[in-house]
C-alpha cells in the first residue's frame, strides 16, 4: 500500500510560514553555500502531490508563476473553489482524509503531503501520515503558520534518518 509522506520545512520554533504567509526565510545559515538537493532523491519515491489551495496559490503566484514545478507528478489540490482540472492538476472537494484514503488504495508510488498546515493537521487527527520528512531551518520566525497544532492523542514516531548541512537539520520519522 502507498504511504502518505509529509515532506516539508519548518523553522526551529515550528512555523512553515511567517506572519504574512511568506517563506523567504527558508534557507541555510550561509547564503554563499549551495543548499543540498535532497528533494531529487525524495521525489524518486513519489508520483502524487497533495496540497491545499493556499499552498497551490502561493506556488503559482509567487514561487513559480511561469511554470508548474510539479509537472512530473499528479497534483491534487484540495479546495472549495470551482476550478478546471487538467490531466496533471486535479482540483478536488474531498476532505484531506477522504482523498488520502482513496489514493492509498490506488496503485502507484508514495503520496507527498506538501501542505499547508491545515491539511497536515486534519491528516494527523485521523493518523493518516505515515512518514515525516522535516527540514528544520536555522531560523526562529516568532509568529506565523505553525506546522503542528494540538493533537487529540500523542503519536509515537521512530527515527529513521538524520542529516545536517548548512545549519539545516533534516529528520525522517515513521509511525511506530
């Protein structure tokens, strides 16, 4: 069965965006050092990406307005808006849990949970994230959008791997 993988970056104090929704702080401690590309290795194991409208909108208006950066993946955008889907970008009105349950039953590689925090929180509440791949950025943001909020019960994880470069610490956990 396919796994749902949260692959995301957060500040040391647990934010995925600043108070204005910005992500300009997502870099290592030394701007002159080339950041390691861990995404390429991660991407070999996925063929689907799931995100909410806000994440999608930020990508197409701010981060990569001229080109959809996940062209090689099937993208599911969870939204209440009425948008026209394409072959590779599919707008859905399902709850995150309904969508992930349906995708896990289909054949394919793993499913990337890209964001945002609301999608992550809803999936955590029903225990549908299997692997947590988190890059911890050497920045204290102070306020903004938190990755993790209150859970109804604790979730035990098992550390699979750690990696450090340019002040960034990557951790990979899976559910125990």
